[in-house]
């Protein structure tokens, strides 16, 4: 088992990577942490972060296509708010409870 401070930092970095860049670069940070770290809690947080990123991209594509039906713009605004709030909740959870991985609600777990 690794140091709890290291676990907190790496788990928070996985979830907070979305704030560094809205592109695929933010997906690379959790992938690197997943591949380079051997702590099971950090690995689960990295997987969950990757799943969240993939879900955001998929929902963004679907909602962008729904712009032509006039419901896409409100859905994209909601998605944008969720993409800001949920990682903050995950970071706070990882900082206060480093022994359990955070699980995002309502996402498909692909990884």
C-alpha cells in the first residue's frame, strides 16, 4: 500500500485532469497513472476518470447532433455544468476518503 498523501494526490489528479485541457490530452493523464501506478485505489480512480471522459465525449457528440431538434443546446449546457461539478465532487471525495475509489453516477463503465 502506498502513502495516503500520494494516493490522494494521484486520485485527485486523475479526476482533475479534465480541467487541464478539454481535449484528448486530459484523457492521457489518467491513462498514464493507470499504467504506471500499482495502487489498487488509484487504479480504480483512474479507470473511473477514463470512463467519465469517454462518456462526456459520447454524450457531447449525441447532444451536438440533437442541436437540430432544438433540445441539444440545453443538453450541452447541462453537460458542461456536469463536466465541471462532478470532477470537483470526485476530487473532494478522494481527498476526504482516500481508502475508497470514487464512482461517478449515471455513466457507462467501458474500461
